[in-house]
């Protein structure tokens, strides 16, 4: 039997309940709390307040949710744009160095250009793979 812990929405006391339970009763305020487990949105808790109105809330969304995946894609895209700008700058520097006759420095500039293009692609692939 695995126990889960939540806070009572009525009094804030800690409630320990079996992970397979569908309701729990607060020892302090005697509120009955209905629990529905939904893997996408955490634990949904519905409280009946002794004949008064029902209070419903949902605990925070887990880290592996669709929202975090979308946010990670947006952040990675922004980083790729910034790295792309620097790749263009290194490419332009490499071309200018070739025109000036400095072959060794131009090779270094082109290597940096390749790194700034390939690194974000590699990192994006790894991060998105871990979020799945």
C-alpha cells in the first residue's frame, strides 16, 4: 500500500491516503475529499463542505506535461536563432579572412560556424527526447 500526501483544501492539514483511494476524510475538520487521478493534470480534488458548496481545484501539472514540452521547444528555437546569428557572423568572418589570405584563421572561423549550426540541433534532439 503506497501513501500519497496532499493538503486539505479546507483547513490545510496534511492528508495521507492510499494511492488507490477515491476519497479521504480530514482528521481535523472532518471534510470529505473526493480524489480523481488523471495522469495529465495531477490529482483533482473535490471537497464537500458539510452541505455547503463544492470546492474544486487541481494540483500543479507535472513536469512532463504538454505545456512544458511546448515551452522547451520555444526556448530551444530562440537559442537556435541566436546561435544562427553567430554562425552567420563566423561565416562572414571566415569569408573575409579568406579574401585577406589568412587561411588558418578562416578555417577556425568556419569550424566555429559549423559548431554554432550543429550544436543547437544536437541539443534540441537530446532535450526533446528526454521530455518524451
